[in-house]
């Protein structure tokens, strides 16, 4: 599998973050988080060679042909500022925002990925993605994803008036872990962490040495059997973790 993007770093860095869940749990708290994300992006802009945002950027996003959800203007403008200044932004869809189409590509100038990709940073192979539906188990979600990504199902859903469609979507997202504040994720042990098992498997197949995902809402940095690493970026609802990759390797910190 050839790397899709190749970076060679000297003075600049590549930044990664995931799971902003803008829109949740309510407008007020989402706005505070949006401001923090904008401050983070302002701070990294002078040093950034590229920015990767690994999915669940929005707690809910659905694009019609002529309509997109309201909100997130400051965040979207900040992304536009990055791309306008020549810094590429790579946006991955997550399980909460897999209905992104071409609006953000055309309007903001980001690249959108719907599945993990392999990149190369200073000759190291790195797999990057949201992480939903990978590894063993999670059959209920894998089935739902096949429905959600089905073109006919999307066409039918798009026939609903947005007021009704977004109401239905909010009913289901109200049960999600952020809305119910049950996002105190705990480590389950190596053999029960699906993304660890996935990374271990792909490491054995020599796909990559480093694996960076989100989705789990828990920051992890685990050694793999052959010396690679599985890094999970956690989320921005409580912790605000981000990863920076410089010439000397990567480090993860929490944005203050
Ligand atoms: Mn998430």
C-alpha cells in the first residue's frame, strides 16, 4: 500500500486532533469549545506544515444539495484562513459527520477522507483515520454505517424537509454519550481495545509503524508488538488533546 501523502519536515510540524463534536451538548458549551479550537489553530498556524482533523468534527452534519447546517462560522473561517495561507487541512469524516459532501471542499478548501489513509512523515509510515468500524466486533455499528453510507438511503433521507430530518437526527444523537454526559471512557485492556487489535494486525502486515486514530474518546499511546505505536487522540469535550509531529518525532499534549 503506497502512502497517499508524503511529508518531509524541517522546521515546521504536522498537527493532529480529533472529536471536537461541535454542536454538543448545547450551543453555549459548543461555542466555548469552538473558541478554544480557534485559539489552538491560531497558535499553531505559524508552525504548521499541515493539519489533520480526524473526524467527529461536528456532532451532527448533513449536507443537502443547496443547504448545510447553521453554525460553526468561526471554526470554518479559521480553516479557510489556514488553507488560504497555503497550509493544507485534511478532514476525515467520523461516525457523527459522515454526511459531508463537497461543500467544505469547495467553500473552505479542505480535503476530505472517508476512510483511513497511509501517510509518510520523514520516511515513517503512519496510518491516520477516525477509527470507526475498524477491528473486530461492533457489528451493530458496522451495519448502521452500511445503511448511512448507502446512496439510496441518503437520497430518501434528503427528500425530508431539513426541519424534520434534523429533528430525527437530534433524537438519535440525544442518546449518544456526549449528550448524556456518559463519556467517562476507561481503558478496557489490550485485547478489548478494537483499534489496538486493528493496529497490531496492520503492523504485522507492514502497513505502517504508527497508527493515529480518534473515535475512542480516550487518549492512548500504546506500544505495538513490533515496536510501532497506536496513538488515540481522545476528544475535545473535556481534554483537548492534540498531537504534533516535528523533525524529532511526535508528542501529545492538552491545549490549555
Ligand atoms: Mn466521537
